[in-house]
C-alpha cells in the first residue's frame, strides 16, 4: 500500500486525517461529527458473539451482520457521495477504484487484508460481489462491513455469506437482499451528540494526532494494528453498531443480555486478555480511555477490595464493564460482585467489590 507515515510518531497519515479526538474522550469521523468511533482491542469479538449465542440459545450472527452493514454504509456516506454513487450505478466510474479505496481504509483501520475477487452488476437478481479477507479483526463484522460497502456503492440492501477457504482466509460474497421490517425498526442507529469536556491529549508535533498513538504499530500489508506494549490487536470501528445490537437483543430476545455480555467479557479478560492497566494512575487511565474513544473518566477509586469509577459519555459500555471487572479479579486474585448504572446521557457509574 502506498500510504505515508508521520516521520515522528509513525502513524499512517490517513488514520490521523480521517479521525478526530475530542476533548470529552470521544473519537468522531472528521468529515462527519455525527459518526462516533472507538479504537478498541478486537481479538475477543467473534468469541464474544459465539458465547452470547450459546448462552441465550439463539445465533446473533444475522443481527450483527445486518447492523454492521448499515453502520458501515453510513460511515462511507462522506466518501461515496450521491454523485459518486450515481456514477457507479451508470458505470461512468471504474468500480475497482472505489473498491481499492475502501479496502485501503479498512486495512488502515486494522480490519485485515482485503483483496477484490470480482463482481457482476447489471441491477438484477444475479448481481454479486466477492472479495477475500485475510486475518480479519472479526469475520462477522468484516462480512457486515463488506455488505455495507456494496450498499454505499450501488444502493439497496445486501446480504452476505462467508467461507473459510484456508486458515485465517475468508471469501465474502454479497447479493441483493431485504432486511426484515422488524429488524430495521430494532436496529435504528442513533446520531452522536457532543458533550464538552476538559481532556487535552498530548499531540504529535508533526501530524497533530494523539502522541500516544506512537505506542501502536501498523502492519499495513496485513491490515493489522498492534499495541506494542501489550501485543493486543486493535481496530477502529463504529461503537453504535455493537451497542445497538446489544440493545436490540435485550428488547427482542432476553432482558438479561446486558448481564450476559458483561459476564462473557469478564470471563474472556480472565483468560489473560488484559488491555487496560487499572493499577496505574487515574490520569493515565483517563488518557488511555480517551485515546480509545471510550469516554471521559471523571473519578477512580481503586484498592485491594474495591474499584469504583465514573466515566461520562461512554460507548461499548457493556464490554468496558466486563473488562474492568475481569481485570480487577485477574489482578487481585479474588472473585467479585458488580453494581453499575448508566444514564440516558451515557454516563456510567460502576463498582466492583471483592467477595
């Protein structure tokens, strides 16, 4: 990939140019502040989805794919404008140019390596698009993202199937589809509304991005981002899709879904998935949360028997809650009980206490 890097912090120029880190611990798409993003550890996504399905006895894969498709289509609205879409539909523009651009964005965001296989576009039932993805950050989310990219390019709604053709390599195929009306209603995506804060991340003197991004390594040819300190894989993604999925599952399937998600994440963290060090200072944790776009840490009280914290304007809060509880148990060696509450404005208060 012909992508420039900042000579000081070694972060891809496009990554910094496409995203904006705000003063309240949030990340937004620079071209549209209505689209919130999160820079998050991603190795647990597919195991988490599988565990949730096993616990509730219903596969949630179709929900995840459909909402991801809609979220990614919206993300691409600022890139594939109505004018560009019309040119694609009328075949006045080379589709390969658009495909390569989207693949580059996905690889820079840490989603894996993407290769275009082929497509047919005659605006009939036999149309399809096919691509190969190697080492996807989540095969389920990658499949939904591909369907969303096709929807952004030619319009309409698209289903997708995937097949593992060799270890870690998947072929994704899309075709025309229709989302169920009930599903559309349940999976409405909200728009991000900014709430001011006082966080000032230290900036790179050359590119202007957060200086702490230098702690991550971009393996662009593989589409992988790695935290140099922890070795954990990272990805930039839209948290609205996951938060909306969990809300829809709670309303449609089981009111205990929030507890299920938190418990699944807690268990995964205790296997050694240890992304955030809550033993460090409050200011360092505040910075690390803001760097990930997870919100504004307003209070932290940590001891051997308890951790209590408040984070304003949270996203991916169920995953975060499970991560904090699992980290407490992993570092203290004790089982725990959990209490938490999240306001309509997204402000989270939680307490983990040793049993």
